[in-house]
C-alpha cells in the first residue's frame, strides 16, 4: 500500500515530537481484525529448476478475496489457499500485481519475484518447542499450539514452521534401522503430525544430531544419514535442525558430519531446509554453504537476559547474540543464505528482559535477516506480544531479498547506528546499548523522498532525525524510501 508523505514540521513541533517519541507506543497490530494488509517484502527469490510454493502473508479479518496478475510462465495462484506455485526456468525479475480485499477494506502492491540460480532462502518464521517443559512435548500440545497460531493470525502473517527441538524420538531404532518417534508422545507418528500441520497451512521441523545419541540419550543420525533423510522425506518434514551434541570439537570432523547429512537430505525425494546448529564454535560460516545448509547458528543458545556477565555456553544474552551474529553475517549474505543468532524471546514466560529490550531484539533480528522463530507459548500470547510478532514493517524488512551487509555507521557513547540497504530503500537502526537514556541523531540520506518511522507507523520530516530519544537498551528503526 502506498504511504502518504506528511508535510514538513516546524522547529517547535520537533521539540514536541521529542517528548512524544520517548513514550510513543508501538503502533498496535491486531492480526485477525480490520482491513487486510499484505506483508510482502519488496522482493522474493524463487530458485530456478526447483518446485516452489509461497503463501502470501497478510494480517486482517477473514474471509479474504485475492487477485494476482502478471505471474511468470510456469507459475499459478491458488486463490483458495493464497499460495503461488511454480518452477522457474530462466533468470529474471517479474513485477507481480497482488490485491486482497475483505468486508472492511482492501490492500494492493506490486511485488518483485526474482527467479535466480541462487537459493535466496528467506529467513524461517515460526515457533520452537524450546520454551516448553520436556513433558509437554507431545502430539496434543503441538496441535493445540498450531491451532492457537492459526486463531491468532500468526500463520497468515508468515509464522508457519513448528520446530520440535528434542524429545520426539526414542533411543533405539527399529529392526530396519529407522529412527522412530516416541509412541507415548506421538502415538500416531510423525507423518500424521506433519500432515495435520500441512492441513493447517504449516510446516514441521525436527531436530536431529550429528552423533549416535543426543544429549538426552535419544537417537541421532550419525552413520545413519541416508536412511534418516529418507525417513524424514517419507514423513513430510520440511526443516531439519542438526545439532552437534556429544560430537568431536574438531572443524574438519564437523564439516564431514554435516556434509554427510546435507548430501543425504539433498538427495532425498523431499529435501527439507537444512539448518546447522553447532553454536558457532567450529566456524560454520566458512563451510556451511558447501554442505547444502540454508542457515547456520553463530551463537550459543540465547538466554532471557540483555547481556551476559561473560559470554559462554551458559551465558548469552540478546546483545551478545546480536554482536556475534553481526560479526559473521557477511558470510551468509555472500551465498544468499541465513545467519542465525537464535530464537526470539518476546513474550517469554521467564520475563528476563524489559518490553523495550524484547522490542529491540525483534528490530535487530529483522535488520540482520535472522530467522524469526519465537519460544513464547502461542496459547497465551498477550496482545502486545502478538502485535510485535506480526508487525508488517519488521516482517517485510526481515524477509526482504536483499543480501547487503549491515554497516555500522557510528559507535559512540553507547549508541550504535546500523544501516542495511533493501531492494528498495534503506533501513536505519538507532540503538542505545548503554545503561542511561540518551539522545542521538541520524543523518538524512540524499536521494530519499520519504522517511518512515516504523514504531509509530507515520512519515516524519528530516529534522525529526536530529534528536532521537532512546531509553537504555532501546532502538528506533526508520525506513528511507
């Protein structure tokens, strides 16, 4: 939807805005209410020669009525599901016209579909079981969560992956050597679960491990890569998170083990997304692309805190993960892949951070093209958490098919200014990592025709950038168009 540019403000109004900006609430999003809004980035990539499907993300009340025009040859649109499908044969960029309407209004956009020899993987969006108690990882809970995500509008907004991190398998294989689901937790099997999720417009992810057994003594995939890849394909699994617990801490060994699994998955009848998770200890950014990975972790597991006392396997806060990921994100961008600083903590039941810090994490993750996978229980999300997770601008920035590196333009007195070029325009983040409130500024970008304030969802004048008030650990994101 085209935004209207606001008139320039006088100097007196800038002073008033400074006061308002400190306390200005995030523009509220109610994902299942109101007129529709399309959540597409400016550009999305479809790889040449591979079957590809894409469900158009949106917020707004159902039912909706879609129209899609100017799709390239070989692609079609299923209006009942809101899904574009097809296989690209040549490299090009197509301008696709998309419109949606419901009883309360309408939205439309021109979206660029790039067909490319590069995978151009968009960051995964979804939910992880890591926030659940071990006893709650079971078939009923997973389907209850999936239904809650649907009702809340999270699936329509793009959060389609449900990733079971552990406890889904048994310790022993069956007589044919196949990995098996825990019959107490998943009595109807993993294939049933994957089918049920697919019927809801969702996708199943599983974790496995590059050793015979994982840290819980349950079956891993080491030396069983081919049979496990075939099993995952038969079940309809769409995402494999491959851990490195109980494995030799040697880079060449890690590369060999991940390579074996990556090749097996790629050769299966239904290749899933392959995510490396060895916590950045063995430099996966140097070899992840060679083992068919779509993403790799750059950090230890994130903890619900702003900053670690000392960064380690058991002490890794939001800011630590962001700094570590930023250091190595260029390696993923070079191959049009995804650098992963771990999960989103917004809405976490442990409440280790302030609401401002959770919002800052989401802004940083979006700017870094990180996976947007949250751990909060979807069955009990607050309206504020739901509004954050479904914020249209943050999703569009995260999913934008631009692979430019973030530039740190300024670092002084606890302030960081980060920028990232998008397929259209530039995103600029002003960040206060200090412990005291501060006021900073952002330089206007020559050639820009408008400045969009993401938090307040309004256009602002260039002089509004001269004094940006930031509480401790707060961030403000602006789009220069």
